[in-house]
């Protein structure tokens, strides 16, 4: 859905008009949602492990600092809602439309939860209600590389003129609309402006995000309402799509609230998830793969989170503006570990090790920042994938950036055989001296 935004000068004029409509709005523009205890947050606190923190980890979970529990992400989202309740009834249509959202968050093979966590963090840092963090579900299905045939692109589905008006960089080899970092920063800045313009009413703000602030201001004027006493569902002259925007976000919020009544869903969220952050690229960086390997990260996942870089290449810079990637931040233990590993780039594109210390357990692997979704790194720096329901060879190969024929040959698969749920597939080629056979993946 195309986002209608306006240049800064017109935005300022709209803000002045809004202030004239309601003097109290100036004070309201500074309001922030008050933190409130939620059931999810209380439950998480009671269930938190009692084993203390690792030297550089998360005190509540014992995870490295570049990881966190998906349940913590959900608790932060619930705690930041302006309207945490779920009204009776609601839109059955939109609940059905977005019914897959809770399942996607619960699936370790879907990237939506770490991305959702990044957006929730950005929204809360701006002191905005976390209803806004649901917008990418509506716009792109939380897919950074989403493209609409009509032009909108990326997580927030910006059109080119919108991106330009909000200082999202676009040039040869780099489309900032496809950058979760650049597009989220622009979207949150604009939502913060709208939030203040419409007296802290998130419903009016998202309607303006969809239709444009001037249409919503004009509708308020025609209805004899102002932002402090508005009834958004009664506003005239706005399209059904704009009115439905509020219903969509409410349906998503309600779906998640209903899902957290199921203990198995909460258990599915309670897993290590990469703590994604915007990280500056050094000026010497030429490809995402080289940067990822140098930082002990899964190169395929770094490319997937950062489709703004065409073909994974970092274009030459024309100015001193920093370029960023969205990736797990390296913990101090990971930094020390990576410093002791000599990496090179053999012909198959994989990473090899000159020397690897004895790393204990999955949490030490996670310290390398290589656990995103279901991808894992063994002590031989090889990736594996556990087959989940709905997986296909082509999808797995695309996700990890390998050829499907190589994946089939590496795991001794039959092209026509069906994958078994729970089968572990080896993604990378065997290291010299490693004769461990892969798990059988095909049925009889």
C-alpha cells in the first residue's frame, strides 16, 4: 500500500493548521505512552532463568549480548501498546487475513521475529506506541525486499518520491527503501511528527500515514471535530482503505493477544533470537559477504536482511555519510573468538578456519552472531538447517545462497523425494578430514 507523505514545508503548514484547530495539541504532541505491566511481561519475569548472566550477556536469560529471547521482544511490544485491550467483535475479515502472523513469529525458520524486535526497539526509543510496529505486517508482510508492481518498495513500502522527501538515500547500487535501517528511521520520524500533529491518537496518525495528513485534517474540520475529541471511524471523505488501516492494526494486535493465551505459542517464542542493530560499514568494505565473515556472521543472512545493497556489493561512497547494515551486534566474547579465527574465501565461497578454540554449546555458537532463524554454526564453521513444515529444497537453497543442485548432492538426496520434518541438512561443503555423513533426508 502506497504511503502518502509530503515535503517538510507542507508538513510544517499542516502542523500549524492542526495547532490552530486545537490549542491543547501543542502539549499533547509531547505525550508518550505510559509503560504498563502486562500479563505477558509478568509471566516472563516469573519464568526467567535463575542462572544469572554471562559476562557479556542478557541478565534475564543468560544469552550473549547479541542475542535475546523472542519472548522478551513480545513483552516489550505488549508493554508499549496504547490500547492493550482487544475489543469484543473486531474485524473477522482482517483477523483471517493476518492469521499467519502469530505462526510466523513462532517459527524459528522465519525472520519476522528479529525484524519485529528491531522495529519495536525503534518505536519505543521514539516514545511512540507499539501499534506502529505492526505497520510493516500490513505494508510488506515484514519482508525487507518486498516490491510492489506499482512502485512501493521495502519493509514500509515507500514510493520513490516519499523516500526522497524523507532523506532516504537512493543511488546506483543502493536503494535505501530496501534498507530496514534507512526506511525504519524515516518511517519512525514521520510517525512521530504525525503522532504529535494528531494529539497522540495513534488511530488518526496511521490514517494520515496511509492517506496523507491533509486529507485527515480536512476530514476533521468537515466533521466539526479536532484531534482531542475525534471519532476516527466517523470521519467523512476518507477512503475505505484508510478506515480499514486502523482495523488491520487492531486485528493484528488482537491476534497476538489471543495467541499469548496458548502456552505452546509462548514457549515457541522463548528461543534465542538475534538482537539486530544498525552497524556502520567501514569505508574499506566492498561486499556484504566479506564484512559478514570478518565479523563472524552468516553472510547469507546478512544479505537477506540488507537487500538495499544490489547483489551484496557496497557501492562507492560519494560523501562522508555512513552506510549501515542490519545485523546482530558482536558480543565481546564473539569479538575475542573471531579475532582468533583466520578466515579466507575458497572457491566455493565458504569460510575456513586456521584454528578454532574449543567452543562449548549452542550459546557459544550464538556468540558468533550466526544464529538467525534456524541457521547455526558448528565448530567447523559449517551451516546446517533443520527441515520444518512447509520447507522446500529450492527455498532452503535460496535462503542460504547456495545452488539447489549442490544442496542435493551434498546431502545425497533424491530430487523427487520429499523432505522429512526434523531432518538436518548440511548447507556447506565438508571441511577437509570431516567424513561425518549427513542425516538421511528422503523417505523410502
